């Protein structure tokens, strides 16, 4: 149930709720800023079983916006080490590093300046790449089709960044293959119309995702945790379905991934996706039934009852919750009144709950 511990390899989650990744668009020169230090330290003290940092990118041209985090060299490493060490002085919470490449969703405005909008020349646009030269949407530029040389460079960048995240002290590595970013662009027939080894059939569209996954498995320590955010449903005619996702997750399991978390929509700005309570749990239950891999559910999961229902019915092993940790930071403390141990409520706060 919600307050049961969960051990994966050598990492123990004190309970079944993790803080999901949330981009802050607040990096300074692509490095964690004072905002990140403050924001992440706060999130580390809210009782969750793990904290996954926002999407971080393996190179400058992989970013979504100018204000995203990049981990690509020893200068960046120093900042990430500092932030991990700072949090670990306050909290024993396991920390996750989410690695992503924006592909054609890159070179965008930060959302509160212009939502879902590409940079123009005067804003300092950069070249974006994708499996095929297909626009994201009407007002988006045509991305450059990736050639094999550039694909190999991207694979190396992922490995380099993942190695640095390990050196920074992260416990969990999550490979982002969803939300319309580069690896999702390769997986989805909506955005991938290649006819080489990276496009065409389902297995070819999955090739790059699985090659990067295998590369990460080789360098990520076995005693830590390795997972992926996958797309279970494009919510579009001719898009990815749960059966495609099952193929991908089976392969990830064979490679040695510890967990997946399914997402939906995102390959174009508007799809038939309907957001309602626990809307992605249905994908988790299929993955759990058919593949022997840990699954966490995410997406509008809000109550103790919902979480207990998900865990006790084995729809998923744990859940991620994002927005509530911002708009009602102590929600988990409130429902965990009798579970001070599993929440690791700091003793300074014991009398307050
Ligand atoms: C501000 C914000 C930033 C987000 N950034 C990321 C991100 O970096 N990586 C990711 O996979 N999901 C990201 N998400 C999606 C969340 O992790 C989560 O899946 C989504 O908000 C649904 O969960 P919730 O209903 O509990 O908020 C973001 C969501 C929000 C609200």
C-alpha cells in the first residue's frame, strides 16, 4: 500500500509516491540556478519515496528552451554534484536524473513567455533535428532529418551525460522516450517516415530507443535504478498504441531496465488525449500484466484511496505525483499522519502533523 517501502536493487523508496519531474525553465548558462537549489531542496523534504529532477539534456542543441539544464562536461558536473550533495545533507530521499533530447520540440520559448511556440531568428533560434523533416505543427519550422553521423553523435552524448549523472551521485536514471521529444519522434509513425534501419517497421522505429537504452544499461551501475518514460498511446489515428508500447517495454526488460512509466499524447500539440483522474493507469495495468517489469503510474493521481487501489490491484508498483507537491506541498504528510517513519517526517516538524 501507499506507505509500504519498495526496494529496487540497492535503492529503497520509503513509500510508493515519487515526485515526478518538472521542468523549471530556470537554468543559468544551462546549469542549476539558485532557483533549482531552493526548489529541489524543498521537494526533497515533503515525504516522497524518491525525487526525479526535471528533464536534463545531453548537449546544448538537445534543449527544449534556452533555460533548460544541460549535463555535458566537467563544468556542468560540478553544479550537479553540488546540488545532489546539498540535498543529501538534508534528506535520504533517492534522487533521479531524467535524460532527454527535445528533437524538433527544441528551440522553443519558455512556456510563460509564449506557450508552445518556436523561437524566431531575433530570439536566437537554433537548428532542430528529427527522424524526418516533418513540422511539429503549422507554425513550427521544418526540422533537419538526422543523418547516421549525427545519430551516432547523439548516442554518444546520451552516454556521456548519463556517466556524468552517475558521478553526480544520482540513484535513478530515467530515459525520456515520451511527450513528443526526440525518442518519441523516432518511435511514432506520425513523425518517423524514414526507410533506413531507424524507420518503417515497429522494430526499426524502436531501434534508436533500444540502442540508447542498451548503451545506458552498459554504463549505469546495476545496484542503482534504471527506467524509462515511454509512450503507450499517441491518441491519434495511425499513432502508437499500447501494443507498440508492449513491444518496446518487453525489449527494455530484456535489456535489463528496472522500470517504465507510460505516458500518452504529445507527438503533436493537440490529440484526442483526455485528462481525467488516473487517466494513464489503464496502460500500466496492461504493461504489468504482460511484462515482468516494475511500472509506475503518473497523471492526475491525487488521493490515498486512488494510490492504494493502484498498488493493491497491482496496476502499478508505485506512482509519481507532480503538481500537488507544488500547490499543496504537505499533502502527503497530511494523509500520512500515522506514518511518520515511512514519510521520514523531519523531527522538527513531528508536532505539526
Ligand atoms: C511544470 C511542469 C513541468 C514538467 N516537466 C516534465 C519533465 O521535465 N519531464 C517529464 O517527463 N514530465 C514533465 N512534466 C509532466 C509531469 O511529470 C507529470 O507527468 C504530469 O504533470 C502529470 O502528473 P500530475 O497530474 O501529478 O501533475 C511536467 C509537468 C509540469 C506541470
